[in-house]
C-alpha cells in the first residue's frame, strides 16, 4: 500500500518546527528518521495531513558527553551513538542496547528521539530510558519543559507529548558509583523482529 496524500514542510529551525506543530496540531507528524512513521503511513495506520521534516536542523543532531551523563539531541542517529566510545564509557547500558536496535541499515537512519517518541513497547531505547531515569526535554512554541522517562511513556505507543510539542533532547544520567556493571540482551524469533523480550540490568560494588 501507499501512504494517503499529505502536505510536506521542511523546517529550517526548531522554532519553525514548533510553529508548524502549533498551526496544525494533531494533523501534523514530525519526520526524523522515518523508520517507524513511514511504514505505518504506508499501511494506513497513520494518516497525518502534514509531515514536518526536522532532519536539517543542526541543533537536533548533537551529542554531548557531560560530567553527569550524556545529552543526545532528538535527531542524533542511532549508529553515531553506537560508535561513540566516549558515550559507551559514560552510559554503557545505552551503548549496549543500541546494538540490538533493528539492523545496521535502520540504525543508519533511525534517530534516538524518533524511537522514544514512537514509544513502541517492543523497542529497546524506551526500556533503557526508563531504567536509567532519563530526562526528556520537550519544546513547543510555549516554551521548554523536562519530564522523567517514567512519566513520559504513558502506555504502548502513547507519550506525554502534547500535539504542539516535540522531543528536543534526552539526558541519560551516568551512575555515580565507582564500579558499575550493566548488560542488555534480547530474545526474539529473528534479529530485528518486531516483538522481542528484553532484559537489561545493572549492578555496582
């Protein structure tokens, strides 16, 4: 099947993206990596009247390793985080989980923010965000607010994002303990399967 007709707008800035969301509300969807959105549109599970492309917004592609953890902007590509050794040393559980996200081809386009905003219960990154207590930074034309991951995810495919809000960035905290161990594993019928059983754990001494 093909997606139903829609209007397309490429936002040049975060302010422009927020203005478009404010103007079109529930009729608009943000396009980042498109790895979940585009297939759902093709299957007619989603019928947005507007697609707002945020791929050209430079501030949404940054990754910063900080004293207390890592800050990833929403359009940071999953593959870039997977290959970031400094991120892996600071937040190892996030680094370990990324290897299980889809296939390398989808990670080349998939974004961190897109996976989190999609809120698929089978996805790896929402699990890690909740386990680590990640802070989600949401932006709209009304301003910026921060919300913890456990409150951000309201249920399967459902988040606390208002129709005029976008996920701007995520802060992944690093555990302060001197010796921390973590692991992430997944059981599924095949690699990259839509449904899988995840197990993530951390321990420190």
